[in-house]
C-alpha cells in the first residue's frame, strides 16, 4: 500500500459509474485487490430546484468524465485499467499516468492513510457554528449531524426564512462557544 498512488482515468462522459463498476469487477475477477485499492467517482450533494418549484437533493459529479483510482502502478494494473470498457486513457503526457500530488489529493478532499486530514474535532449536534470558507462564508448555522468518516457536517442555515440543510467540510466551520 506504501507504493499506491491516486491516478486520474479519463472516461466517456456519463460512463463514470459504469467504468468504476467494470474496474471493480476486473479487480475481483483477476485477484488484483493487493494492487488496485479503490476506485472513486467523486460527487457532491446539491439542492436543485425542479421546474415545478420543488427542491430535491441530487448528487452531481465533481469531475465529469473522470474516475480516480488508487493503485500500485505496474504493467499489469496499467493494462487492466487502460483496457476497461469506457476508459479512454490515463491523465498525463502522452497517456503516461502521472499520480496526483499530496496537495492535489488534499484539495480534492480525498482522505488517505498518510494524510493528517482526518481530524477528531469537537463538534456535536446542536452546536452553533459560523462558516469560514467556501460559498457559505460568514453564514451562521446549527449542526444537525456529524460524519467523522467523511469529515463533514450537516448544518441548518436560514434561507428565505426556512431552515435548509447544507453539507460542509469540518475544516470550513468555526464553532461558536
């Protein structure tokens, strides 16, 4: 696992989940669990307003047309991923795979065993917070739930006179004591 790095795979747009499933099936069939550790299609939850005015929570892909793969790069793993149906190639010069840097991994919100991002922060339901980063900066809210595994919290913010749920990173809030 020490040699494993995150690589970006380019896919046909709209085929990200199918490519993820196909790579995972290949890992299982070929016994590559010791070489390819995780396949990810990063998504975010957003609230969309439908034509009839209804609001709905939907998942939107952060990087349409791309799949992230945490793997040990060698000829066999390259071949398996590169020849998966729907994959057009690895991201890198001349399709030579270039791993993501630690900085890029942190920026994307990917938590690795080596990153110190997994913080054990003293935030609990009912705490009053203020958002300190991102689109909701300076917005006050109340914590509804905490997800330590994803390092996110769901907060209630006042929007148009109603409490609205917003999922936000733990590092993007300040607890008001």
